[in-house]
């Protein structure tokens, strides 16, 4: 393994172009004539990229933790608008030089093939004229976060964030559920035109970016830019079809069962989260600190290696973004951006977990999910190459989704004290793992339609969404609330800031289900051994090889989907309503 570099000072301020530029110039001008010299150049380039990445990460984390903080927003925008556009062409020159040097100086393919393959694709895609377009998209993405983060409603006499409002969907009082659902929906629809306008501009800009690079639509450009070397739109469409054929009927059966239990002829959107037996909603924790302590206890039972990693992140009491080296910001509050993420700070090699916890079982699933991402980052943090300290998203999500299932047996006595509550949580978790597959297919199919029809109108886009929802969506009545159904996709933040980043969840879910079955049939220790071994590889191997290292088949066709869905359904039967 190569020794890390001292080329870049640890205190380099990667938010300032004038601080970064001299190091880029030095790399561009350095003579490289030997394999050893090229390997040293690669390491130095990697560490400079890590310093820049961490500086951006801290700005992003601080901004998303408090979108009302004008200084934080200005600092992030300044980086996006003034620094990143200057860095992009220079890092492109570094990529070009890497490809040129790798073509002239032989490198060990077992070590460098993945790195060079990705750099070559980036070089082929790069166009100077796309830099300002990408800058504008980043600004629009922040605008979407700000619009969404500012959404609150007055309900039950107080102002509440939309994540906090989610708890009412578990209320046993149907009138309360409906009232909360309508309040949230009305608030979302109030900004529907604003969000549509943001997306219209994003689609137009991405289409121009693809055209500038020689593509007819954004679809093939997106696949190449995401380094999807091992599958394409054809395989994704096979996944869509598999979900429609193998998983949607199972979901429909579960919905019919729910309607019978609730004694309603037809489910409404506010009937999907309540306990069908009228039991009080699961409230597994009070705040982020308690969520962390309970999660740690579950990891201690699952595997001490994972517990040791999780313990390094802190106690979950921090609510200040990335300041002072914090690794958590968990509790929902006004002004936080929506969603959840894990962001690795590449220079210090410390992960940060962001979420909007509101005391729900869903938050437990999010916590162990993001912890899985953190385990991935931490298990490969000794890797010298920044590019290999992350993996293809399709495998990154195996790391996180597997934790949702592998940690589940250990929620008993840690997250939940009562057997009945534990069983309910398990059922909800397994069910959500299955139901997510059609939603993943729907989001991916929607994005394919959007970018394959770049001249569409907002009305045509809504119609396309409604047709897909008829195929993949929940079997509920939308009578009188059709506008809400047509705008459901607005809540999926990936569509805006991370185009085509969603099929990865479906591919990874199939991998996670496979690893879960290994744990059930061959023991948890074998599953965790495979998990830690594969995660420690980071992104140093092609995607199918990473799946194989974890004992998984890289296959998301109809037969695989049906076998896994049927097997998971049998496990679900062990936790009846």
C-alpha cells in the first residue's frame, strides 16, 4: 500500500481558490517519468482532492443544518459560484494528465484500472461551456433545499416542520391523520409552482450539458458521468418490469389486508402509516442522543467491530452542524434541509450523519442506514486514494440498507423493551424494504421519461407521473385530492439535486436482502465478515467484484427480484399484524 503524502498542508483552506491553485499548478508542471513518480503524483493529486472535498463538505453540512443562517448560505453559494467553477477546469486538466501519463507509463491494472477508467470517462465528458451551467444547477439545488427547509405548518396550536408532522400519520384517530395530511399537502402545494419552475430550469440545463458533450439526451450522459460501466437503461427497465410483476402484487395484497383491518372500502393516503389494530404509534426514542445510545446498544449485540466504529462518532447530542468536529446533527427543527445523509470529510476521514429525527420508527431505520454508510467510510479510510475511499453508489447503499436488516433482531431489548413493539417494528421494517422497490422503480422510470422528453410541459410531466403511479403506486383513493397525487414526486429530493441517483437504491436493496438471507441461513458472523471485508475495499474494484466480495450476485433481473421478494414475504409472515 502506498504511503500517504505530505504534499498538501493539513491546514490548507480549500474554500479559497488562491490557496488551492498553486498546488494544482505544481502537479500539472511536475516532471513524471517513472512508475514510482506517477504513483507519487497520483497520491499527491488525491490528497489535494481530499482537502478540497472536505472544505466543500463542511460548507454544505453547515448550510443544510441551518438553511436560515444567511452567512452559511452565502458561504456555500460563494464557493459554488466563485470557487468551484475555477477549480473544475483545473481538475479536468489533472484528469487529462492522469490519463495521458497512464497511457505512457504502465501501471498495475489490479490497482489502478478503476481509477483510470473513471478519469478517462470524465475527460471524455468534460466541456468548458458546461462549467457555468453546472454552477447554475448547484445554485438551483440549494434553492430547492431552502424552499423545502422553510416549509412548516401550524397544527395543534404550534408550528411544526414537515418531518415532525409525519408522526401524525401514525395516529389512531383517522380525523387527526387526515387533518395532518391535508395540512402538509396544502403547504407543499403552496410552493408547487416554485418547485416546478426550479425543476424546469434544471432539466433544460442538464439537457444543454448533455448536448454540449455530444449526446442526444441527458440519459446516456448521466450514465457515463456516474461511471455506470456495468449496466445501462436496458437493465434498469428490466428492474422496473420485475418490480411491477413480482413486488407490486405483494404490495397490493398487503394494502387489501390493511383495508380489511381498518374496515374501510378503500384506503386513503392517510391510512398507510397507522397501526391497523389501533395500537399507539411506536415511539422508540425522545431525541437524537437517546436514538444514538439505543442504536449503539443494538450494534454491541450485533458485532463489537461495528459498535466500536459507531462509538467513535459521538453521543448524538450535537445540534450545530460540522462545527468543532461534530459527527452528528440528528433532531428535526425549523430551517434544516429535508432528508438525511452521511457525508465523509475526506481529509480528516471523519463521517458526518445528518437527519431529521422526530421520534419515529422510520428514524431508527434512517439511523442504522446512515450508520452503515459511516461504517463503509470508516472501514476504508486507511486507503491512500481518495477516489477509492468511496464506492459506486449501488454498493454504498448495500452497506447502509444491509444494516437496516442485519441490526433488526437486536432492536429487542435495546430500541424496544416490549416484545409486541419489537415485532411491530420488524414487520414495518421488512415491509418498507419490499414496498420501497416499486417506489424506486417509479422514481427511476419517471426520470427516464423526463430526460427522454426534454421539451415536455409541466402538465405532460404530471400526466407521465400519474401513469407511472397507476402502475407502481399504492392502491389508495385520490378522489378530491388529485393535485396532491400529481405532485408526489416533489418530495423526492434526489430528483432535483441528484438526477438518476435512485435506481442505486433498488439494486442495493436486492444486495442487502441477499446478505440478510446469508445471516438468516448461515449465521450473522459470516454475514458481518463478508460485509466488513467487502466494505474495506472501498471503490478499488469494479462493481460486480464488490458484490462478489460480499457474497452477493450482481443481478437485478425478474427472476432474482421475484425470488428475493417471495423469501422476504415469508419472513414477514413471522411478524403478523
